[in-house]
């Protein structure tokens, strides 16, 4: 059985990512630079299936080490 990926949910934190992929407006993520190191944190099964939310992007850019440590604790 395959789990369907909800493209409106951030693959990192599991919260709403405000994706606009299926709207008439361009998605906000097209104008944001997303560090490769953050993209590398996405589980393989969720890569290229949903946008990372802006909060995760900003938190990672502010302090990558803290962000990674918090994700490890959150996912443990």
C-alpha cells in the first residue's frame, strides 16, 4: 500500500505549507532560495512531492544547526 503525499503539507514539519501549485497564482516558493542542505533533510519518499513551508526555510537559514537538532528531537 502506498501513502498518498499531501502536497499542501510541509515534508519537514508536517504543517500547512501554503502551496499554490494548483491555483492560478504562481507558488511563493518559486521566488525563495531553498538551501540544498535543507532539501537534503526531506525524507526520500517525500522529495519533489510537496513544498517546504516558509517557516522551515527561514528557521533553517537563521540557524541550520539548531534547526537540524530540533528536527532530530522532534522526529525521535
